[in-house]
C-alpha cells in the first residue's frame, strides 16, 4: 500500500513540477481582511492571497526539504519570524538580553524601531532571485522558483464580486507556502554597519540597538542604513 495523506505525491509528479509551475497555480484570489473593526481607508485592510491548495503543498515540500536548509544559519540568526524555533517571545528575550549586555559598559542604548510599510508587496523579483541563486539549491528547485515568480496574476474578490485579472510584477504572495521564506532570504543580508550594534528582526519589523560607545557616527550610519534598505526594493 502506498503512503496516504496529502503530502504523498508520486515521484514522477514531483520530478515534473520541480521544473515548472503550472499557469493555473499562479493565479491568486486576493481577499481584503480588516485590520481594525471599521476600516475607513485601504490601509485598514490586510490583503491575503488565496492560492491553489496543491500549489501550497508543493511549496511547503520545497521549503522544508531544500530552500530553508540551504539558508546559512548565521544569515538568519537575528530573524525570529517564519521559523519553527522563532516567536515574538524569543525576539523580546533576545532584545532585552543585548540591551542588558550593552548597559554593562554603556550609560544608555539607542533603539531604532522600524516597520517596513508594504514590505511584502514591493519585493523586487530580480533582487530576490539574485539572492536565491546564491544558495546551494538543485537546478530544478531554482528553476521552479523562477517559474513561480514569473507570470503571476491576481484578482480581488469582495462580497462575491471579482475584479479583472491583473499581472503581478513585484511582491511575494502572502498566504503562499514560500512567501515567508522568500522574505527572510531577501532580508538576510541586512546587517548593522558596526559590530557593536545589534539587529533584532521579526518579519518586516526591525529593531536596531546602538550603544553609547559606537565606532560608527550615528548620522552616517543612518544615511548608509537607508541606502541599504533601498537596495532591497
């Protein structure tokens, strides 16, 4: 008897889907979900993409078996979202630990808190693919990722009314199986300029800790940091 369950996919199927993504898997139905009780503008909604179930199953298989293991551990040691061992509690404990260590030799610690607006929606596919290509992935998996990002389309559905189908040239799909992993890959090389400083990341939220005694002038660091962030999009 063959294994049962949704995660059993014949090898001949996997061999084919690892080279390309079917066109109908690239269509996402976007549903606006209110962030607050009574939204009064578009910013009050979170856009969630509903993608085909089989596509999400395959995406999770690729992430768990190939993509996530290929990410260097040191590259995501300061990222506490989208990981089995990460949580908001871990992020908070890590932040307070580094603040306490810095206060042992400094009178104060600066904390710069950043929330990237529309971070998932403005991801540049060329930048993302360049970083994915640096990972040690099988050619078939890399080709699948390229196929996954190219030629995507979406429609917006509200109260049973659908918009026209429109192409997607930027962003990663919220609600997909690979979207969160793509985002931490994109953000993995965002590092502080000084070894004395510390980043603590949780998805698109970022905390930068700068002690009183720092070998980088804060104003210069801020300018270079902005330039580094711009290169992500």
